C-alpha cells in the first residue's frame, strides 16, 4: 500500500519510517521545507493525493488548513490527522477542518505518546487511531502497525482529539508545578489529579467518552511528556515558572477555556495557566487555586 503523508518535517518523516517498518510505501508531500532525506517525497501535494487513497496529515494544527487546501483530497480518500486536536483560535476539531476544506468524507485522528526522536532512532512506541469509519481505522492500522509501533483503535473521535489538545496544556501545567520555587511533589500531584478531573468534566460536556483520556491518547501521552527533559511543553512549563511568558501552548489553553465556557464547565487549572500568560505571577496563581473553597474530590 502507498501511504501519502502531508508534511515533510520530522513528524512526517517519523511516520514515513513507521509506514516502511509496517511493510508499505510512504510518499511525503512537502512544501516550504527541504526535501526529506532518503525518503520518497514530492513537492506536488495534489500528485501525492492522486497516488494515495490514505493520507496522513503530519502538520501542526495551525498549518493543517493550508495543507489540506494544497493536497485537495476527495471523496475517495481516507484522511487521518496526526495533529493536536483543535485549531488554535477557531476551536474547530482538526478533522472538521479537513471536511471544511476538501471533498473528503472519511476522516480520523491519530494521537499518542510517540516522541519523534525515539521513532527516528528506532524506538518502540504506540498510538490510538479514532474514526467513525471502520475502514479508516483499519487502513491506518494496516499502514502503521508493526513490531515497532502498536496501533489501538477507538470510535471516540471527539475524545481522542480532545486528548490531543489537552495533553500539551497539562504538560505545561506540570512543568510549572514541578519547577516553581517552593513547590514540591505535593503540588505536582495536586495539579496532575485535579487536572484529570477537569479533563473528565470537559470530556463529558462535549459528549465524548470520559474513559478515553485514561488511555494512550491522554494519560499515556502525558506520562511521556513529563517522563524526561526535552519535551517542548513540559520544558515550556519550566520556563514559565521562571518568568518566560513567550513559550508554550498559550493559544491552545485559551481555546480550551473558551470551549469550557461554551459548555458551562469550570477549568480552574487551565484558567490559571491563561492567567499566568496574562501576567499573573505563577506563585499567585497557585495561591489563588489553593484558596478555592473545599469540595468533594470526585467533582
């Protein structure tokens, strides 16, 4: 099977190597970057779409709309977004962006703890593909599943995409909590557990399965994010704790807060992160959280 990959960056190249490990042929569509080294590629996205019925979009959420406009997938394609959940600003699910910008009908999302450098170095990883369409899940599984990369399937497209959006924000919060002066493992544990409670409330409010975040797409990805130095979002939290407001998923955090307000859900931790970006000292943000009224745990 020939698999089209939209995006010639390191994530696109990592996915191409997984396709090869599964015994299939990748074809990377790249624009505005150097041609990928030693991997089949083309600077003509429509030509890639013409040759491949399965397309994996391996670009950032902010770049997805343009990538789909360039590739022009049609009704014959299965398009899987390997990105982060929602489009910054608009709050649109990334699979909805694909439907808005093309004639594609069958879409899915791929999320999970898959560090790019580990994949490129031959490491073992896993991911979750979600779609309402059996054939989308099955084709993506066939394209990627191997002894190097396990693929799990889910029907919960909304929940998996929400997990992909929440993990960068939660990883940043954990980076702040673990590196804030005067804070210790107790604050880290508090942010982690109450953050999971916030995610559960939002997941239920948007009509997704609350158990989805407890799997690879959510907790698994979050464990990988804080499991070592070098993760961009955890490191962004460390920088925020030190006063650098220029890093991290600021737009994504604001998008999640807006989504929660639309669904009448409180997200105190993520709202606190937005407050930090707005200039609230991190120590004061923690103090405000600690001053909230006592309540039952499972709320």
